[in-house]
C-alpha cells in the first residue's frame, strides 16, 4: 500500500499542465459513463436485480466486473516503482496470486449455489447468527475503508493533474463520487457491472499506453539492455526479495482472504450460469495478471529514461509519474486521468452496491424489519449504500495515512477467511471451532508480528519470525524483552507470522470442532445439499429439488474434504467432476502462457 501513498507523490512529477483538450476528454468520460450507467438503471425494479442483477449477467460482463473491481489505480504505480528499483523480477509482488488463480474456477460455484445475497448470510447458514453478525461488522468496515482509500488516492492524482489550484483532492473525491453514486444508486449491480466492463478497457489502456511511446523515446529494447543491468530483465531473481516460501505464504494469504472478502459473492454468483461466474472470476483476475506485464515494463522504460536523461528520482515509486511527465502530451494526459478514474470508480461502484446488500440483508431484514417487502428492501439497499459511501467520503476527507487503513482491511479478510474456508472444506467444522480459530488467528498473527519489534537495547530488530523466537528464547529477562516491542494497528507483512497464524488457526478450528458439539445435522444437510446441486436450471417447479451437479459433470472438487478418502469420492470421478477438471486445467494452461509471455518479452533485444 506504499503505492497508494506514492500516488500522491507521483503526481508532483506527473503533469506539468492540463489543457483544454485534456479537460474535454475528462468531461466526455464523466458525462458518458454516468449517462450510460443511468440508462442501464431502467432495468432495476427489485431488490434481487439491484443486489444481484437477477443473476443474468453474461460471461463477458462478469470478466469486466471482476477485472474492474479487483484493479485499482495504485497498483500500476506500485509495480512500476518496484521494477524501476529492482528489475522485472519484482512482477511477483503482483503475481503472488497467479498461483491461486486457477482455484477461482473451483470456488466460484460455492457462492451461486448458496442461493444467498451476501457472504454474511452464508456464514449464518453455516455457523449461526452471532458469527454472521461479527462478519457483518467487519464487512461494513471493509467497504468503508476500501472506498475511502481509493477515493482519496485518486483524488490526489487528479487534483494535481488538473493544476492543483483549480480543485483540491477533497474536491475531486466529491466530484468522482457523484458520478458513480448516481448510476449505482439507481441501477445497482447491473449498472455497476456493465460500467465496470466499459471502464475495464480504460484500465487496460492505463496499463499499456506508455509502452509504445516509451520504447520509441528510449530507442527500443536494445537501448534498454545497454542502459540497465542484465538482472533487470530476469523473470525471477533474488532481486525481487520473493523467496519460494514468501510466494507460497502470499498465495495462501490470497486464497484464504479472497474467499471471505465481502464483495466476492457478487463477482461469482451474478452470472447467467455457473460457468459465467467461473469464467468471470477466473479470467477477470487473469486479465489483471496480463496487465501486470505492462506495469512492470513501464518501470523498465522509466528506469532507462532516468539514466538517459540523467534524472534522479527521490523515490522509486515516482517512476510511473516520471514516465507520464516525459512521454504524455496534450490530450493523452486527460486520457491518463480518465484511466485512473476508471480504475477506481469501477471498484467503488461495486463496493457501494455490495455494502447496501450487506446492511439490508444482514441488519435491516434480520434485526429491524423482518417483514419488509421487496420494495422496502430495494429502497433500504439504495439508501444504505448511499449512507455507507458517504461514510467512506468522510473517511477519505480525514485520513492522511491511507496505508494503514488499506492494509488493515486486507489482513483482516484473510484472518476471517479461516472460518469461512474451513466451513466449506470440512463438514465437521462448527461455530465453537470457527470462533476459536478466528480469535487465535488474530492473536497469533499480531503476537508474532509484535515479537519482530522486540529488541533489547541497541540490538537490531529481528527480520523474521525464526530470529524473533530465537532471541526470545535466549533472553535473560522475558518481561523486559517483551516491553521493548511496539504494538501497531498494521505491521509490515511478513511470511513467517502469517504462516504461523494460519497453522495455529486451522489447527484450532479442527481441534475445537472435534471436542465440541457438532452443528445440527439437518441444517448441515441443507447447506451441503445446496452445494451439490446445479443452479443452472432456475425454472425447476416449486417443491422439486434442483438436479444433482454430479449428474451434469459439475460436482465440486473443493467440497467436504472429509469424503476425499472414501471410495465414493472416486466413483465415476472424471465424469462427475468434468467441469472442475477441464476448467482447472485450462486455467493452469493460461498461467503457463502468461509466464511464457512475460519471459518472451524479456528476451527481446538480446
């Protein structure tokens, strides 16, 4: 999240003027995307269409929705800066989730088959009302923090890009919010998803627009190779600081966290078919992985430009802004700003609708007005999404260090993910085990990170958990040693503490669940029976169960690990799991093609 901070820094370097043509492009974008979203709003007449788009979105819109929601303006700035300083191998900072992306294909049907509107409802089905309420509090905080962070970050970019004195960062926050709030308020998920699809093209433009101009300016790949060290062109090297263990822990963090992020249900469950959800979630993420190649290549171009021009940047993460300043002319600056807007508005619109769904379904309907009719739910969803987005605006206005807010929400998602993922994979998991695992996850993660800040006297602080434990074991005065540490809301992410927390929390889930009373068998049968039935036939007559997924080749591999070692699991395996097996294999093939493409780009000019 240093990238989000660096957005404000990068703008100081990025733009020297913002002319009439730039303003014209920016205004056309604002007016066009708002009008398009409001035109789509005519389709929204019920709470189901507002929150879920009636589950009728086509696969290509699902790809755009997943890509737009998962890609923010600070990410290309961060990657370009890392590449500028340490070379192309730092692409693994963003590609840490590449290795888990094929799993998106396997997990996407969970959310559609749950037949729920929010993840909190899924948790209530699985563990009961108390844990669902705890998750709801986290999710609302997540939505407010994330929207506020993205609004403030983009506000800094666009304020400086438009001249600095003409409009303040806070003014940009208001102006940008008006646009996506208008179409999201009236159009709900349909408007958010289709505008995400349109804006995804601008995000791709943001990823690659500097490359042809930059290559022409520096003299192509041959000139880049002459200017930069050879290790800057390696796909993987020690320069990235990404050991195999670190990548593995980041991948685990990504998978456990993504399963419980409160907006993931809308990315998986709103398609016209289960396959549309699978394709959208998986290949929306793959599109982001592809764009990462462009962000990294932009960093190499900026490094070459700096050497050729004799420029010294005070921070490597100024690289993206430096390239913009050197390469973009009138009109292109306005297009770049529109791309930044698209990256953030696409995400904020989706989060706005999801926050309304969460409040409506898990607070209003559950605790305030259980008898509310659909029209009331629609308007509560609209008004609550507006209120929560307004809270995000207020947060954006007062927050200075947006690093802490963003990292807090990302970390907590993974810690909550233990109970969610465990509840899907293991039928025996119960509410006592889930609660204990969540508490242990938080305690062990923060406790381990606290130990890395403990250092007696003038001794250097430990750089990893192993060193922290060794130092703790060898100290003469335990309490004095512990008093040298520092409690923080957000620590630097380290693989050791995260792995330690995951090991303890999943172990706790298993142990406590086995030692305490299991969940009601009838309720668990209902929950897992839904997971074993296809939702592609939504016109099944009332009272008749939906078809078994196994009969359609759509049984789920990642479901109920307790049965993996039984003969029944392997009976008719290829036919029952056909959709999972083929899609999972193709996703891994795509990963291979992506890595090969990146490697091939780095061979140019040899």
